[in-house]
C-alpha cells in the first residue's frame, strides 16, 4: 500500500511511502483487540481502594446483649456490618488488576487496529520535523494545516522528541507517542494517525518483520 508524504503545510511532497501489508493489511482479529485493550485499561487502575472491615474499625468486642430472650436477633459485636458504624462486609481490598497476555496476541491486536485504521483512510505520513523550542502555537498551526483541529489525532515519532511532546501537552486532541510504545488503545481512539517518515521503517523493526 502506497501513501503520499505530507509536509507541515498539509500538502503532498511528491514522495510516497510503502506501508507493509503485513502490518496494515492483515485479517483483523477482534478478540485480540478486546484482550489488548482490556489489559491496557486494567494496567491503568491503581487498585488502592480499601474499606474498613470488622477488624479495621475501633469498637468494643463485648457482647452487646444477651443471646436469648430479647425478642430480636442475636448480636455478638457492635462492629457487625448490620449495625451503623460497623465494618463493611466483603469490602474492596488493594489488588493488582493486571493480567498476562502473550506477546503474539498483543502484536496481532496492534496490527489489527492499524489495519482497521488503514482501511478507513486514517493513516497518514508526515515528513520528519522538529521544533527548535517548545511552542504550542506551532502545533496549533500544524493542526490547522492538517485540518485536524476538532479530531483526536495521534502523532507517531521514531524517537522521543521533548520539544514536540511539550508543544502538544496542553492540547486536548493531540497525543504524541514513540513508535516502540504504540498500543492498541491509542490507535483505536485516534481519528487520524500521523506517522513521521522515519517511524514507518522502524515500525517493521518493532513488529520483527
């Protein structure tokens, strides 16, 4: 699949880049996408939730009334969950929500997501660029040139670039990511995905093609 390279003015440069069919034109696997996104979101959870159970609250352990003859249910502790101020029964405890996912499944999920985006015409290639200093204004100008002001966009770089990252940090609809950190969740969220020229070849290295 060939795709034209755009410059920062949003115009075609006359050059074209070949997108590898082994990445952008496979048979998509929806279940692998589901598993990869599920794992990604699970890993974002802190898992620090905690409620106080019977053993965690202060209160007397004295039996609050005699066992029989009261006409009401028996009760052994004021810390029982049935009483106001008592401990919570089966409350949440700190835990790790992450789970293992095979590398081949994750690779298949990312290829599937990129294939869907390529079929929608959402994959675009930009010429390599950088900013001399962090300037949000320059990134806003780039958004206007590419006509992506109101669309969620993902810019994929070959290597980390601090100035580009800082220029997009205050913008709601633009995310910047290094090609080695590309994930299924970010790909699916973006309406447009812009690969810089140097990142296209590096994508094949990431997927071992």
